[in-house]
């Protein structure tokens, strides 16, 4: 079984561990335990006192904690928010949210240790965005093409040109980009719709017929192709005997729930879009 405590420790700095130990209010003993007993890490990250230390009315944390710690705390806090109310705000359009009385589904999503770690690492990975340029051969000779992780069309063209052994990681990142744009920036995504040719290009990369999605908005479109990209990452990894991507099959099946969870987190803690729907019942 995968030891998620060890995975957490790969991302957490010594300063993060010091902050976690102080928030847990058991001093140096806990900080040592966090280093040598990684199974404790997940429990401490879920401590409400740690959220208060970073985001409470009188935060006491010095600068320099890692984005991974910040997002780990926000993911756990959002899980507590969902557990405290029967409904969550579902994104239905720019600036529009409607209550859906199914918080238990999102709670079940995040209760799973693999999915919880996935979403934390996923969010932290977008604090820096890769970009660059490549030379491609065209009918008019070689041309330089610029790409960015936040441009799925350019990214899909780049992934198509990767050697076979590198494509699993490429498809995985395309799935991440689809989840990021639909889960963290749904309003922006909806305000800047993809053109018909872009949709066709992305659908082809994901291996689906764009015509079946022509009546869907961009957020739903990204849900479908993002799920397909995660599946393609696993399939292409199997062809090159690579391992470590099997969890993406599960994420592909739960892509919509992951998008909804991220919408809740970002509305409440990143974008401050307060619908009033996530407050615990009196």
C-alpha cells in the first residue's frame, strides 16, 4: 500500500513541519515524529488549529511555508466545510451558483487518501506554470511554436509530438490542465470560450468526436476531455510498461466531483465568491 505520509514529506519543508508541530501544540516531540513517523502527517494536516494558524483572524505563521502546505490545509478545511452542511454551491454559469444537496458525494471523494493527496499535489503544481517554445516542421519549413501549460491547444500539439515513452506524462498534464481550468477558474473559462477549431483539436487529442459535445459549455467540455486524457495517460503508460499512473483511472471516473470540490474550495478560499451556501447550519 502506498505510504502517503512519505509522499507528503517529499513536499513539506522543515519550516512547514515546524509550523505543523506548533499548531498541534505538542512541541518538538511532534516535529520529530513528523519526520520519523510519516503516518502522523496526514492527521496533523487535518487539524483545525493548523488552518487557524495560517488563515485565522490572528495568523501566527511566518512567511516561507510551501504552497503544498497551504493547499493541504485548504483541502482539509473544505472537507470539514462540506461535512458541516448538506449542500454545496454548484457552478452553473459566470457568477452563478445553485445549491446541490449532495455534499456527502464530495465528502466521500476527499475521504479517500489517494484522491486527497492527488488534489493537494495537483493544486501546488500550478503555483508555477511551465512554458516555452519548440521548432516544428510545417509545409513552409520549420517554425517556432510557443506553448504554455495553461494553453491546452498548444499543449495538446506538443504532447502529440512527444516520443512514445513521454506521452503518459503529457496526457496526465493535459488532464490536469482541464481540471484546473474547469475547477479553479470556471468563470474565466466560460468568459473566454474555445473556438470551433480549438474544440476539434482538443477532442481529437482526447480521442473523442467533438460533435457529441457541440452543445456543451466549455466547463462541461473540459470535464469530458479531461477525463479522457487521464484514461489515455494510463493506456499509453501500459503500452510502454510504465507504472505509477493507475490512480488516474479513478480520477477520470470522479472528474466531475473533483471539479465541484475545487469550485467549492476556490470560491470560498481563493476567489472569495461567498454564496452563503457553505456556512454550517445553526
